[in-house]
């Protein structure tokens, strides 16, 4: 099924869909020129007996497509061209259906390239948006970085990577520690170091296996959804909780504060 773009009056303006692939309803970026980036699924039948799996496993990888305003494909990045099935933990390769990469979010870095979160791999990958070349891989079995600060061994099963400036990003670390937490990283590609500059946990702490989101509202204010716990909290750079919802019984996959439905952001919308 396509994704619908609607105007302020609620009227459908156009449908956004992948080119030749199933749409992955996790993230989309629409640019002011009318083009858009979105996540799609490529499912292939593979013999995984040599890797601890079954002879005809359906392996699903997340692709990222760039399409013009009319939906014509301009560019596609596909993990089958760049990753290995062994990038996934061995226990996750055994079934008839293998959720190989599970891309759950992506963003455009300040240099125009892509930052993509692959939950199944516990990896955030930087990809050249013109050539498709993998620039670097952070986290998971193919990690190229040393983690500094209080990052320990880094994030695990993360969600909602968001660029916050040159060499900086935020994400929700779902299972990297005893609790789910917001994390803000500074990247040094000269030393290949990822420094955890700030972490924020709910009070009392919670853990959500799936879902959740982070958003930088201003340079000193952030919004976090803690996924299946139904909690949403806003905090400042000092870690002070400014606002929260604790009693919501539902699953808040993503929370986002917007200025207005009638005045979208001038540069890009998500």
C-alpha cells in the first residue's frame, strides 16, 4: 500500500510509494524540490544451511530509495549489494523467515549523505547518497568504531537515528543497557571514535524491546518516546524533565512535536 501525502484540509495530494518494491512504513523524507526518500523491502529466497539456517529462507533486507516528484526512481541503496548474511547474529538466521536488517529510520547528514539505522544488526551505517558506497559502519558485528564516554560497547536494537549537526546524531538505545535511553553521540572519523556525550533515561527507568523515538526540538531540548511503555518525556541538556506523559496505555512508536500542521518546515518534512 502507498503512503498518502495530505494537505492542511485533509485532502490527499498524492501517493508516495516505492519503485518495484514493498513499502516499509518506518520513515520517509520529503524535500522541497518534491523528491522524496523512503524505506522499502527486498525479500529474497536464500539457502542458509551453510549459515545455520534452512534451505529456502525468505531473507528481507531494507533498501533506501530516492524518487522524483512523479515517483520515478532516481537512486536505490540495497543491502544485498553491501552486507553479508553473517552480519546478523547466528540465532537470528535459523528460521524460515529472516528479518535480516530491519531498517527502522534514516536521516540525511549535513554533508548530504545518509545515516541509516538497522535494528536487526544493531548498526548505524553511513552511506554515500550518490554512489551507494558504505562510508562507515557503527555498532553490531561489523563495528568500525571505538566507543568513548559512558557508551560502553555502544547501542543495541536501536531506533530513530537523527542527525543533529556535523558529526553528531541522537538515537534511542532500546537494549544496550539495563534500561532504554536517549543517547547523543559525537563522531570523530579521524580516530574512528564515537563519544557518548549525553544519555537520558526515564524516571523510573523503563525498557522497551521495540519502537520509540527521539527528536531534537531546539539545541537544548529533546523529546523521547519510550515505545511500548507508552511514555513520552521532554528534557533539557542538564537532564531535567520538562514535560511527560506516563499514563498512556498504548504503544507510541514515534512522538514528534511540530509547530503547526498548517506551516510545515521550509527545508524538509518528515
